[in-house]
């Protein structure tokens, strides 16, 4: 309701106000209506009808104080009334018994508290805007974004709203289960009723809740992790149905289609809600890879904002475990003894050598073969973020080197001693650019200026007198990537622990006099 409509309504209500008893205490009524103290978990602060009547009474009683919006106290009264009106609209939109314990209500109340003493019109408008945001439902926001021509999940407001309401509905669902003393069987009846809510014969309160989550884009999902639990999750089919704009975003459309049939983003891998067995995860992995390769203009949305690289990581890890465990189990030392599982992994590696996943699975199979099919290494983790990162879309899994150690290679000390003592160029040519970089860093930390200068490009300013803390760089880095290069030039990135793929430093190297030398460095 805008200010003009509100003023008009207040004008009509003033006639009724004149009929009220002379000694009505406005402040007392306001305090009664706007009590911020929280009650017990199942307490009903203001049931729906009471809330609506309360707003009406508040408007009647406080009308004289709202006639001049330039007075500070009156503006506060107006803002509180605005809050109550929006809260009531939120309650009516959801259609459930009460919303007083919702996080959205608590947030809106905190806004009133923050702005209660302000007399500035701009700040009051800001407060109203924040209250509007809190009490906007996912369904209302979806309509707004469609009118603006925006993709739903591409919009930060929509993703945040869906996660917030997911938490809100989860808490309310748990309260309902406790209040109605529902065991697992009764709860499963509630879950099954989602397919035909009107035929549910249980509590009207629970029926209203089922309608609410269905209309706002959520569903109750039984977990497949052995806990016999259930939780509220985003319904991607609802998002697909609500979306009116797919033009130019075929990758996003395909993402939603896959999210309704085979890819579980909440519990990917072995515990997925579709109950797809691990032997079919290869199909999911190839679908994800195709989304990346076929829709480069949508990579940031699909893999960063919507987190497909994380989803791929879990499906991949549960796939290479061959059915003997999950990504969340203690898998170190597990053995795969099922011959069909071994054949599944061998076949995938053989048939998909050009795939990122084919390369990874092939390396894991080789490791299995060498160790009697016992997993001897860590699982694939942050490497997935790098493999599906636009800056590194040309690299393979083998180009990613784990760091976080000193020296940065296992043979650094031996290579350093050979270089320092023999100075045999034939021997030097056998080393890679990374091995030369490791020698260089090791020499710099040990203040061996002779080796540092020998491994610096002749015309470079980057000599022994200008050295960073190489030891700290190596320890801070999680990965080292050969970001670019050929047989004469190489560029290495030291990547930190950051989820955002933070580059700690960049090292440039050139081949001079037959072996690799450091030519420069860029610190971030």
C-alpha cells in the first residue's frame, strides 16, 4: 500500500476514531500491539485474525499522531504501523497459522528498533525498503523478476531469499512435528501428501503448511543418508515452471532440467534424493562437463554462482570410490574388491580420455592397480574449482600440483645439490621448469646468492638482492599451476586456500642457455 492509499484509508477511518472514548490511551495500545518480547516456541503472539484487528485498532487510535509526518515521534508510529501492515500481508500470502517466530519477522522488528528514533525521510524510506524485502515471498519475488526480464537463479536477491525461506520453513516444520507428536510414519504420510495436498486427512495446520511450501518453491525430502531424517529443500521444478525467460540461456535451462531429474545439489553423490546408483554417476559427470564446454558464456552463473563445480566434486569422488564408501566416509585405505566396480572405472577411463573426468579416473585407476585396488591418496577437492575455472580452462588435472609444503617438490634438495656441485648442463636439461623453480626458491631461502643469480635471467632485475619470502609463499599456497607456457616460456600461479581461487603470486620463467631461469614475479 503506497502513502496516498494509506492517507486515503486513514481519512475514512478518522470518522470512526471520533466515536472512540475520550480517555483511550494511544501509547498503551501501541505498546500492547508492538510487544517485541518473544514467547515460547509454540506461543501464538498474534493469531491471524487478531493481527488484522490489531492493525485496524492501531490505525484508529494513532490517527491523530499520524496527521503530521514531519514530527519524529509520529514518523516512528507510522513506521511501526507500516511494519504491522506488511507482516499481515506476509502472513496472508503464506496462508499458515502464524509467522511470529519466523526469522523474517525478527529481522523486520530489528529494523524498527534501528530506525525508531530517526526523523530523516530518506532513512525512513530505507527502513520501509528493508521491511519490504524481509516480507517479500519467493513467489512474489519470482513474479517481480520475470517482469524485469531477469533469470531467477541468476539474481542474488532470489538465491538469498530462497535460502532464507528454506531455513524458515525447516524450523517451522520441526515445530509442527513436535507439536503434533508425529512419529516417522506420520511424518512420511505428510511427505507423501505433497503429491495431493487436498486429500491429506491430518491437521489443518500441517495442510496449510504443505500448501505454503508448495506455492513458495519448496518440498519436504526424506534423506538417503541412513538417518531417517527429512528436510525442506528448494524445488527446482517449481523454479523451472516459474521461469518465463530462457532466451539466450540454454545452459541455465538445461541446468534446471537436470536438477529436476538427476542432479541433487543439496545431497549430491551417493545420498542423492533421486536414488541414482554410483554406477550411473558417469552420465551425470559428463552432463556437467558438457554444460561447461557448450555454454562458455554461462560458466560464471552455472559453476560459480550455482556451485556446479562442488556438485561435480562430490559425484566424482563417490564414483571413484567404486561403491565402497562416500565422500564423507573415512575412505583412506578402503579396498575395492568387486570386479564389476573395477571394470566400470576402467571402462570410463578408457572411453573418455578426452574428458577432464576421464583423465582423473584414469589416474585413480592406475593408482588402484599399483596398490591392489586400495585407495592411497586423498580425494579430489578444490582441484575441481580450478578445472572449471575460466582462467584455467586450458589446463588438465595433471597441471595442478599440490603445494602447502616445503620444499615444493620431493626432489628439490637432491636437485639443488646436483646443480650446485656438478653444474652439468646436460643434467640440468633433464629437469622441468617447476623443478628449476623449486631449486631457485630453495636457494633463495638458504641465501645462496650464487645459485639464485645463476637461475635468474641475465637482463632481469629479479636477482638475489630482491627476494620475497619464498618459504611463506610455499606454505600459504594450496596449489601450483602452470598457467601458461611452451618449450621456451612458463608462467606459474601459486593459488591460496581461498574458495575464490586467489593467486598469491605469479612467477615468469624463460629458457636461457639451455635451461630454465626465473625472469620475474608479480605479488598479489
